[in-house]
C-alpha cells in the first residue's frame, strides 16, 4: 500500500495537530513522537513513508571508529538505501547524549531525495543541518559520535521513536509542532478527513480573528455556522 | 484589590529577574514558574491578574471529542470568560505530552483582550500562536488534543504551575526569562521597589559597559557610586 | 602549559563534533557538556582555558542578599578574576531552577576580555546576554537569583559541568552543538588532528553536495577519494 | 452509589493486576497510580471509596507552622472527616521531597476506621506507619514537614494521583503491586468480572505449577481446558 | 560457544561487583543493567545465557486482549521457547508503567527450567513472583497488562536493557546488586579471573574485619599481604 | 565546636522528621538529603559530624584501576582518615550508575569506629553492607566500580548531597526516613528542642492510639491537653 501522490499532497497541507485529533477519534493516543522539534521552521509539512533504523546501547569493543569502514554498517547502509520520498526514522532510545547522525549523512539523505529524517536523540553539526532544505527533527544538538552510546543494529524493523510506535511504511508527517505517525492502512482516510477538518479550522480561525465567539462555532453546535461555512467554502474554493 | 493601572505600567518595564530578587528579599523562593518560555520574544513584559484553569489526568470515558459540544466545558468556558487584561494560567501538571490549548483558543483569548496565557504543558499550533501579538508561554509544542491526557476540571481555583503556587488574582509577569507570580497583596510594593532596582541596574549596566568594575558598584558598597547614581537619575529623568 | 595562539586559532575553526571524534579515538567519551546551548548562534567556535566556579546547594542563613556586599564572595570574585581569554565554567549541579549569573556579571566578564561563560544551570536576563558578543552557554533561562538554590563555594577547582569533568586549564571549545572539554595536555595534538579532519570533512561535504555517495568516501576506504582529496587540498590551499 | 458490602468483599480478594485487565477491556488505561508502594506487605487488598485531599505548591507566607493551629486547615480537617471505610487519596503532585503526612495523622485515620491512605508523595515516620494495621501507600519516605513544599488546599475534589484520575467516590483498591482506581459506576461490574477472572487465574496457576503449558490454557483457546476448569470450580467450590 | 558447566558454576559464586571490575579492566563500562533489583534476595548468583524479548510502544489497534489467543504472540512464544538454563531478558524501554509479564508467565518459565528473568520495566503479581525459587529482576511492580504500553515484537535479537547492550547468548549474572551482562566470548576468561579476585576479596574482608588497614592490602601494594594471602589460600583450600 | 556527648545522645533518640520541623521553624528547608535510604532498618538514629568526600565526573585516563595503588587516592584516604564517631558523607552528584564504595571499604569504616556512611549515589556489595552494624545510606545498589563514573577529588570540603548543603562538622542524623543535616552551630539547640518535641509527640501518639481526636491536641491549642501532658511527663519521667 504505497503512499499515493494525492494523499502525500493532502498531508503536506494539514497540521500534526489536526492529524492527532483525527487519530484520536479512532482510538490512537500515542502516535505523536514526544519531544522532537525541527532544526529549521517548516512552511509545509514533511511527509513520507517510514524507513527505520534501530540503535541499541553501544558495546565498546564493537564500536571503534573503524566500524564505519564496513559499507554494511547499518547506519551508513540506511543512509544509502532509504528510498527517495521516505522519511528515515531512528530509534535512539530517547538518548541525545550522543549523536544519531551528523551533517554529512543528513546531506547525503537530502541529495538522495529522502523526504526527511527524525531521531528521538540528537544530531551533531546541527547548525549545518538547519541550513539544509530537507526537514530534520531531533531532541537537541549532540556533538559526540553515535558510537559513544548508540550501536546501529537493525534496518526497517518496527521501532519506538519518542514513545510512538513506528512500523516501516507508516506515514510520517512533521511540522513545527513535531512529528506524528499515521498507520499505513489509515493514511488515505486520515488525509481526507484532516483536509476537511483543516478547511473548517481555517474558517473558524478567520471568524475568531474577526471577533466571533467560539461558542457554537468550535465545535459547530450552532447550525448557522455550518451554513456560513458552506458559503465560505464556495467562496474560497475549498 | 484589583491591579492598578500604575502598577501594571511599572511591571511592564521591569524584568522577572528583578522581581524574583524583590520577592526573595521577602522570603519568596518559589514564585517563578519553572521551565516555560515565550513562543515569541517579548519587548515589554506581559502583565495581568491570574485567572486559572486546572487540568487533572484524563479519564477516557469522560474525554471523547464530543465533550467540546458542551459550552460549559471548563476549557472552553475559561477561554470565553477569562477577563480582559488578565492572564490565563493553566495547571497542566507539567505534562506537555498533550496540548493545553491550540491556535484557535489562544486567538480567541487575544481577541477578547486577555493579556496572555501560560501553561506548564504545551500548546499545539505553536508556530501559529507565535505569530500572535498576545504573549503565550509553554514548555514545548505538543500536537495531541488536550483530551488525550488532560481533563479540564476547575476554573479560577488556586493551582500549581511549573511548581509555583498561583492564586486567582495574583499578578503574573512574563518576559524572555519566563513567568513569575507576585502575591496580589504585594503587587504595588513589589512594582515600586522593582522600578527603583531597575533604575540602579540600568545605571550599573551602563557603567559596566564602559569598563567599570562591579566591586563597590554592584551592590553599591562604595558610596561614590550612589552619588554618581543620583547624578545619573537626575540626568536621565529616572 | 598555556594555550598557544596557534592552537587557539586552530580550535576556533573546528567543530565540537570533530573534536568529540578526535577525543573518542583516544578513549574519551564524557568530555561533552550535556544539555547546554549558546544564547546566540556562533560563527566561530568559542575557545579558552577553563577557569571554574563551583556551586553547592544554598543554605538559607548563608545566602541572604547581603552576601554580595562581600567583595570576596566567590561568584563576584570569579567574575573579576577570571583571566582574559579564559572561559568561566560553572558547576551548577545541572540545576537551572535558579540563575547561575545575570546580565551585569556576564557583561563584566565580556568587558574584561573573557572568552566565554558556561553553566550547566541557567542565566537570568538571558535575552540581554544573547545580545552580547561574548558567547554564553546554559541549559535554559532562569530568573531567580542564584542565592535561591546555589551557593558559590570554590574558585578554580576541578568540577563537573553537564556530567563532563573540567579541570582548571583544560581547553574549552563551544559552538552551536554545545561545549566540549579538551584535557590540557592534549590540546595541541587534538587541535592539529581536528584541523586535518576538518579539511577532509569539508572535502567530503562538497562531494556529497554534488551527489557523491558516502560509500568509500566517508571514511575513505576507496583510495581514489584520497587522491581527489590531495588535489582538493592543493587547489584550496588547505 | 455507595460501595456495597458484597462488592467490597469481592474486591478484597482480587488483585490490582486482574482489575487492571478488566478495566483495560473497557478502554481504561490510566487508572493505575504510578510509582506508589505499600509501607508494609498486604495479605488482603485495601478497598474503599476515594476521599481526596489536594495539595498545591506551598507559598512561604501561608505555610508557617502556626497554620496547624487552625482546625479547618484542610490536611487536618481531611484526617478528621474522611469517612470510616473510605481511602484518603492525596494529590501531592508526585513530589516526595516533603511529606504528605506523618505517623500521628495516619494513626488517627486508622483509629477512625479509615480503610487506607495513599499519596503520590511520601510519608514521614514511615517506619512507624509501617507497623500500623491500616494500609498506607507512598512513593518513598520523606522527613520534611508538608509545609515545606505542599499546601493543602481542597478536600474531596477530583484530583490526579500518580497520573491516575481520581474522583471522590471512585473505588480504590491496593495490593502489593500498588493502587488502582475503579470508576464508581463500574465497581459492581468490575468486581464481579474480576472475581470470575481470579478463579480462572487460580486454576491456571495450579495447572502451570504442575507443569502444564500455557498454550491453549492462558487464554483458554483449547476447549478441553474450560472443561477441566468447570470440574475444578465444582471441586473447589468457586 | 555454549556456556560451560564449569563457567556457570564459577559465576554462581562471584558477585556482579567483582564481574563489573573485571569487565572494566577490559574497557567495558556499560554492561551493568541500570535500576533493576531482584524480587527476592538471592543466596547464589543467577547465571544463564541471554534469550531476549524486545518490546516496542504499543499501538492500540494491535494490542487488544484477543492477541494473546495467538500462540505465536512473541511474549507467549518467548515464555514457551526460552531454553532451560537461559535467562529471559526483556527490553521494556525502561518503562515500568505497564507490566512486562506476570505471575503465571514467570511461573511457567520457572517450571520450564529457565534460570531467571529480567526486565527493565516491571512485573505484575510481584508479591507472588517473589515467592518463586527462580530469580526475577525488575524496576518496580506494575499492575497494568503489558498491552497497555508494550507490544512484544521480536525474539532473540540484540536489545538494550537498562542501558546495557544485550546480545543473545551473552552470559547474564544477577545478584542482590543487580544484573550484569558478560559478552559471550569473554565468559570463561572473566569467570576465571573473577574467581581469583573473589578469593582475594574474601581474604581482604577477613583481614579488615579483624582490624587491618586497607593500606597496602587493597590493592596489595605491600608484598607481605600477598604472602599472607598465599598462606590463607592454602589453609582455606581456595 | 565539637559535638558534645549529651547532644549526640539526644539526637540518637529523635527522628529526622522532628528535626526537619525544628529546622523548618528556623527557616531551613533543604537540609534533608533527598532520595537516600538505609541499607538495613535502624533502631536508633545514626549521629555524627560530617566528614566529606567529593566526587566529580571521571575522566577515563585518570581513572584506571591502578589509581588505587596510590595510598593518597582521596577515596581510600577518606576511608582511613574519617574520624571515629563521624559520618562520611559522599557527594556522588546523585548518580547511582556507578558505586560510591563497596563492602570492604564500608567494613573498614565500621572497624575504625566511624558512625555511618552516606552517599547520594549507590553502594556495591549492598547485601553485605546491609549485614554490618554501622548504618549506611544510599540511593540504590550499584555494582560498577566508582572509577566508571566518579573521580574522588576532595576531602572534607563543603559539598552537596542529595540536594542538601553539607559542611564539614555539620551534624548528620539518619533514621529510617533518611538523613538530615544540622548546621554545626545549631546542633545543641536543635537537639534540645527536638527532645522536647519528641516527648510531646510520644504523648500525642499515645492519646491518638487510645482514640483521641487530633483537634486541640496536635498542635496543643486546647490548654487541657497541656495539663494532661504535664501529668504524663511526670508519670513517665520525661
């Protein structure tokens, strides 16, 4: 069930807050990745299918600098093999005391057409990464090499990231609030519903900015507001 | 004992750091709300009387999305009833894993003339809130709806916020360092003293920037500095 | 073993990430100060020898505001005696609930030619400090006076800062990722090696930005890349 | 809807683990009070309706030792008015750095016939409380008087305790795993179901102790096990 | 490289503290599982090869109670397939807010001859598990079913447990201080060395208990102590 | 101002809870060492003057096992030089991930007549230490050698321990609730007052156990209770 271009487009224009509510309606409470933020502000949402990298605690004898000479080292392999359009999501066990990756690897991901990168740890060279066009999310900057604490061990297995469950192929959406994971089978339905919700929220925002009370409007318990909304949609082509 | 316009004006021009010291002199050590920050930098301090909202942990059966249809839902009621000029302070039990409020509600508070909003949790739509002129303070952005973890339960009762005690009517002051709570009965006295302190601190800063040692100057153990200060005040009309 | 101007210059042009790797190669895993960030973005790295201030938990009777009238109070003494070119590093026991210092003291440090200031607690007047040219690093802004929780007790003794060991005279380097401590006796050697590493990383970054894979390039397991690097160095004068 | 003697009796003989599963089936995931333990091991479960005490952060001027001279001080009032058979549940904001109560007050609760006491903070005189027959649950011992950090502010309002929602009248059950809160309207139904579940679990435990696999037995996907269970019930009168 | 009976026997008689020092000599600093304790005091050390279970954060739709009806559910499968003599080590992401397992499953492990069970989360039915002869280690008791927060996802892959790296087949040793992981290829060598160290430590303890200084004795910088030790070994047959 | 035998005797018979209240009356709120517990239950309070050991984060090159061969290593020196009757208090920066000391060193302290030992980290060989008659307090057991994370750096300087300020010579009192620090100059006065308070508390406890309300009794706002207390003192010789 690959992510359709239509759904990808819709998701680029909705917020993680709206998606969180749509997921909440369906009983999902833990899909938001806790405590990560974008390294630069986003103007449209990051969207892509999850491609995962799992770190475990590093054992000293297995994590000398020479391990990077092996082209099959999972971190390096993930960087070269994460599909274009996907988002690389790293399970760093919520530990930003050592880096999950740095400027060179993140640049390589960007050049390869990857849609974004997320870790519940931290990136080194954070200021450099912040200048890249590809979105990156982390907990905080962290200079030490990943080998100090993290051993890359698995590629594209189900992981946890910031206490959210992430399965390969789930749809990852990130904006300035953070990152949320949409179960793959719900992506189309959630994208459609969130698009509708966004239209109404934009209408509400416009009304509130012009002085309207939220009573009866948000949510729309007063039918008059629904009528106004219909007119607004027609007028604004939404 | 409503907040007088004079005291409000004075407080807009003093820092939370100076207020913290004035409170410390009177034995208050815990009035600073820990770990909140403004969503956009402030150029003058946020000032207003505290109007409070208390959240408790959400019980699933009482927190379906439909609860917002009830106009007496405490969160929605607080947003519509917080007095103009007041600051809405939310006790989110220091838990930013779900939102305390979002862009529409905060916009509504701004439109109603509220002076600011503070939570020891997080706001959703944080980037949008950051564009509003009304100050907002939180711990970090958080997309999930408040229903996920927080149940609004009480309006305008004494609460804790970021480990600080907040009583309705206390005077809330916020700047780029964070937010501090002045017990209502001390507001005039603290505002007056902090205004005096600020004059001296501005004098000291000017002197230090021109190369003066802090010895004898900060604090003013050398009487010569007090004389210079008197001259400075005269000259600067302070 | 004072820090030579040559080594200081080299260190200004390398990142804490590169230094962390050079230290890691020599078995150092804990030299990065955890969870501090600069109050304003840096364009070159902060460099200086460590001059330390140790705080212990404040006992109420020993920390009235009057203590600052004593010119030998360790915090004030440190601010007047930290050598020009050094970095003042404060052990605030990772507790930002009260300030480690404020705008006036940090300004005085800058005026005295100090190279920077670091605390694993927080600064008050953070927005003001952020406008100074001298780098300052902390965990988060904090308005309460240091007396609330911190008692300055020792100057220039070995300390911990953000879980890193800091000995007086160690070389402190800070950039946008944070701050790292180079043991004094290794400063020259680490600076030289990091300078070489930086040249190669700049070459790699350039290559990756033009679409090159990291395989064989980072690290340089393919000899062809080393040849290209030699040409690049010649051409770029590095 | 007072707690019936039948339901109370049933609940004394089931575990919080079994109750947690029965609640989970109905969509309740957060009713377990996190991180509290009994001061002495229990041989039957503590059961009672919740009577609550809410603490907020202490403001210094309102929390001098003299406040206890006021018989309407909420902590003292709660101790004298919590109904016999109820459980006093305290919201100490998960902060055990100062006590929630001590030996004398807990003894008074016991003498008054209260069924138990729970705080998500700590008790002072913990060793003495551990000798009482009435169950008490806390996070860890804590000698400082509650006035140091906690101000008792409300009696019998909805609270949070260890991240669980607690409404007055909810049914509180505690055993050696900790404490769980049953929404009042579900107490009879949950007690009945948990009693049935306990019978089956006891049967399973007996079988497993005699070497039986859990496959087909736990849960009972193999019908033969249900037949054996029926026989076991008949034989054991359960 | 299966664990030899000789090495197993040696390891049963040495402490995790001694093993930690032997590992430290070889550069291993993170093999101790942080913050777990035995549910009952041990009189000899638990020893066995690691068999692992990995949990990820639970997604609500995949963790209904019915999942346990599937005999291939990884938690249930691990309980039935963990080899006799091995130790089941669970990666619960250091989260004891929901159980990792309960009394019935742990009893089944014991009946199957498993050597012990470790989680960096918590067990439900902890008081019952504490009565079993098989050692069990956790962080704290936790009544909620694992489905509440943990989804069992992988069996016998490399994991983290309490920040320690655990590879299937590593040798797990537990005592009253906690649990340590010996890399498989070092088990014989570490067991031999720790046995020697233990002999010397027992000699030292005896000497210290009779009033001897530790100077020159611990470590044995005074040759006379080594001579006494030789005599002690001869006399005590060690 | 050495600790007099009379004051030492009084302090052995009062609780840390009572001492905390006596200190609170004098404005001391942070003298209780947070989050430490005795390794075995105490029947009388541990009392002694503080002799301190300060740890800083360990730098790898300075913390090889060979450092213990140096008799002036601060940890070993402290163990041999802590005066009989004193309490060795260790500042382990609240980090129990590596040990502060182990069975042999603690036994040596006991043999030398030291009154007790306290760390805000953890002890290795905790089960063995628990069998010694000398009280020991820590946060939790920890097998790794102190060299892994802690470098002993200073003896008998002012330190923090569990967020409490500890000056050499302060009086340390420990019981089953934990450990509290009495400023040296207040020891006699606090001991005397706490002895009086304890008499009244014992009277109150007796009354409450016989069914008396706490109203008017605790505190004694009803004069009749003071009269009864006077009679009780006479009868019980207190």
